[in-house]
C-alpha cells in the first residue's frame, strides 16, 4: 500500500480540519493544485486568498479553477477565491482585518513553478516573514503546512532555515510535525506542519 506522498499527507492534515465556510490561504499558488483543493473544501461560503509573484502562475491557476468546474475565467469572482499578484510576505496587509486570527489553514509549497522559470524561487527572507505572519493570522486549531525542497539552488538553505525556525516554536503554543522519507535518494521533498494550540 505504501505511505502517502508528501503532498497527499499535507492534504490529509488540511482536509481533517477544514469546514465549509472557512477562510484559508494558499501562500504559493503555482499551478493552482492546492488552490483548487482548498476552494473545494471551504465551498461557496468560504474564502481562499492565493499569493504568487508570477502572473504566469495565477493564469495557470485560473485555468485549473475553471477546469475543475469553479466557473469562468475570472477566478477572483468564483467561490470566494482571490488570486493576488503579491508576495506571501504581504499576506497580513492583503487579508481583511476581520479575518486576522480566524484563518483555518495556510499552505506553502516552496521552490519554483513546475513547468515555469526555475530561477524564480521562494527565498528564506520572505518565506520566514510569511510564516511568522501565518501564525498571527491563524485561529486556534488552525494549521500551516510547508512542503520543502532542497534539490534546487538555494533550496537546502531555505529548508534548513524553515526547519530551524519551526523547531524553536514554543511547545505550549504550537505542535510541530515533520513528515519525511528517510531512505529516498535524490533529495526528496518533505513536509513540516504546525498546529496552533
Ligand atoms: C512549487 S510552486 C507552488 C505549487 C502550487 N502549490 C501548486 O499546487 O501547483 C512555488 C510557487 O511559489 C511562487 N513564489 C515564489 N516566491 C514567492 C513569494 N514571495 N510569494 C508568493 N509566491 C512566491 C513561485 O512563483 C511558484 O509559483
């Protein structure tokens, strides 16, 4: 049977916690796989705030949304999904104040856009700023998932910085989990998940 993949395990953690009507964040929209997943879980009454610094990524996500039956070409008008051409480091400015402390989940999938420009990657400075902001935005019982890659240039430094940051979060306020395959070759991705107590 085998253990679930890194992405499917992240989805499982999110799925177990989200309810229709929740407000959530996709911090790295990319091809929109997580955006569509989140939109399906929170439904028409919910809200998904999606961030990416590449218009190409948002366009791919819009097409994926439409293909998944979430409506026409303007995903912003569909199912409470707002796709924003902004860095995730600005998520606190972009998410309405009424939702601060109410966000049920934040998903990060770091690295580069698959099928896009591999030199445009997430970087430790903005990733750590966005992670700090995520914890402030999260409600109690809310979860942050981070998929980390160390195979590309700068990836290992970013993954190490995120793991060091997550490992020092106070135990009384956060549960921090790592899910990784220890005997795979070729620097496989791994997952860090944080639940706010
Ligand atoms: C691995 S991809 C995300 C995959 C995506 N979750 C999916 O389901 O297809 C990483 C994405 O992060 C984006 N990115 C890089 N720096 C960013 C930043 N500061 N803020 C938001 N997105 C960023 C890249 O443009 C790229 O599209």
